[in-house]
C-alpha cells in the first residue's frame, strides 16, 4: 500500500535537526575565527545538501528508491551550486553590510548575539524548509506525473537562478559597466531572478512530496516560508533597501517587476548609478 512511513520520518526529523545544527555551528566556529560572518551564506546551501544526504541514507528501506533519489539529488544539485556561486562571489570581500548592521543591534556580547540570531536561526530555517525533502523520502509511492511536474518546476527555478547569477557576474566583470545598474537579460524582466528561481526550486520540491493530502498539507509551510523570506524577509526587502539610494535604481525599479518576471515597462533610460 502506498503511503508515508510517519514513524521513521519522525526519527529522521530529529536527526536532520541535529545535522543542520552541526553544519551551522561549524560555520559559526570558522566565522568567529576569521571574523567574517558572511560565510554563513555559503553554508546555507551546504546545510540543505547535508540534510538531503542524511535523509536519503536514513530512508533506505522506508520509501520508494526512485522518489528518494530524485528529491535528494535535486536538493544537492541546487544547494551545492548556490554555495559554490556565493563562495566565488564573496571571495576577497570583507564583511557583508547586512551582518554588520545586524550585529550593531546587539546588546551585550556580539558573538553570542550572532550565534542566536544568525546561525541557530538559519539552522532552524534549513530544517523547516527542508520538510518536503524529508517527507518525500519516506513515501512508498514511486515518482508519478506530479513528481515529474515538480522536477520541471525545480529545473526552471535552478535554470533561472543560475542564468541570472551568470548574467550579473558577467556584467560586473566588464569595466565599462562600473557605476551602472544591471538591467539586461533576465534582470530586465525581474529585479530578482535569483530569488524568483529559488522560490520555484522549493515549490518544485514541494510537488515531489505531494503523494497524498496529508504530507502535502503537512509540508506546505516550506515553500510558503521560503517565498516569504525571499520577498518580504531577508531577501528582496533588505537588498532593495540597500540599493534604494543608488542613482538610477528608482528608474530601474519603476519599469521592472519586483519578483515574478514580466515584460519591462517603457520608461526613461537608466542613468549611470551604483553597481548592483
């Protein structure tokens, strides 16, 4: 009979909570030693990958092998690509202004404040957002049409994110673009192709976990939470706050969709301004 092995899934949830905690605590130790908290962004994708691998190992014999491999591989590919991209992007740079601003709010020990608000908070988010990966691995149902639709959505998200990151990196490499706002390629259709792609990835993984109404309802919090984080949480909102004062950004924002890709509005051309 097809179904979800809830008993073993419950055990998995405890082990993956510890897994996410270990990855983020190790990152915290390295960050303190280096005096650089921005490396936690690199650990984000690694932590998801670690949870996926641990889940794949623990679910052996408790879920359909095809679905287990599908959801684990999709998560690892997304997570490691994201971590590698952030590592390359941040190499040679100092502290991220977001973390400087956050730690400036600390009352008392800044290191303990960072541990509580950044590292333990991100460990909890990794565990919660990864619920579809864990639930899908304990389903006895082989991949069906909905699962393959989920992979299609996931692939579109990874592609959108990777292309957007590549376009921005190429734009910044050209000295002629110094002081200008990136408004080409996917960035002409949405101000955040990478965040939009991230959202699609997790809606795709959610679809893979929708083997029945019970798991579908139980893990719906994952893609909803990720989308909220990307749009009104620490993603889009904070980045746009940081970019708001750059010359030319207001014009760019006026003609470009804030999240979902849409044809750009016809407005006056962007003036030279701050690099994104």
